[in-house]
């Protein structure tokens, strides 16, 4: 039987499953299972100050029935609250699932540490304040930001790649930047990472892809079969 990751995503997300499936084509011995927590509109279903931990615990427990070997919350919210909030969530999910747990925010922090990246450019569907909180929570400096003016989480999934590319090019003009973050797991940005990195010479980190990378890292799986998708997949142990 193949190994499996368990991915928890917002109920309004249309991107995590597609991105994860595309990345895992490079890892035929790895499968993915999915569960959803209530999160739609402008954050409806989760408290503004943190998480409804019991809902995550229940979904993680359900994923354990499929024998997953790692559980991830593939969402970015936790960075704005400080990563200790996500670490506490991981402890709850891990206990419920009986396996290690991680989040896209924690994984992005780990990627930035390995890159030595501190000056960040952030593209976010939301507000500048959201980006500022994320940069601080990730231990970086917000050197440049572009916002898309979206408040409905579902709307992020409808942003075309061309708009993401144009926004990242604008961010790069405000350099020097150590890395650029596509900061929403509902932004369909994974296909833009490698082309933009080749063009700009700056690591571009799609948050959903970061969440998949984190699962590979926890499982001790060499990420380099997916290196053509972006620099983050060259970051082994």
C-alpha cells in the first residue's frame, strides 16, 4: 500500500486538491486524502482570533481512518496569529490522527529558514494588514505587498494565472527581495512558481505547494522529483 498524506482545507477552497494532485504526480508512491473544515465567505466558520480546534480534531480523526501518515492544515491563517497558534493546532491534530501534523504556515516558515529569506514580498487576496501579520508571524520583514481586494475566500480560486504573474512582477520591482509568497491556499499559483523564478531570480513560494512540501519533508521523502515546479522542491534535509 502506498503512503498517504491527509490534507485539511477550507470548505470554500477549490485549489488545494488540484495543486496537491498535480504535485503528487511526481511521487507515484504517495497518495492524498482530504477533509474540510467550515470556512467560507469572509472567514465564516472559524473564530477571528484562532481556530475551532475541535472541528480540526474531528477531521484529523476521520483522516486517520484512511491510514494517513501525516496530517496538514493547508491554510495560511495561523501566521498572522504567531506560529505558536499553529503549533498548538498541530498538537491537537496529531493526537487525534495518531501521526505527525503540520500547517502550510509552519512549512512556509521552515522553507524561509532554509532559504535564509527575510525580506519578503507578499501577494495576498486580502488586506495589507493581513500580509503584515503574516510576515511578522513568519519571522520576516514585509518589503513589498500587493493585494487583490478580495474578501470572499472562494473568489481567490478564480484569480487567473496572468493576474498572479503580473502582481508578482510588480512586487519584484520593489526589491531587493529574498522571496515572494503567494499567500492564500486558494490562489491557484503553483504553476507560476518556476516560470517566475526563472524570470526574476527570486524564490516564489505558493502556499499550497509549501504545505505539500512540508508533508514530504516530515515523511523523509526526497522532494527533488518535483524540482521542475519550483525552487522549494530542491530543499531537502
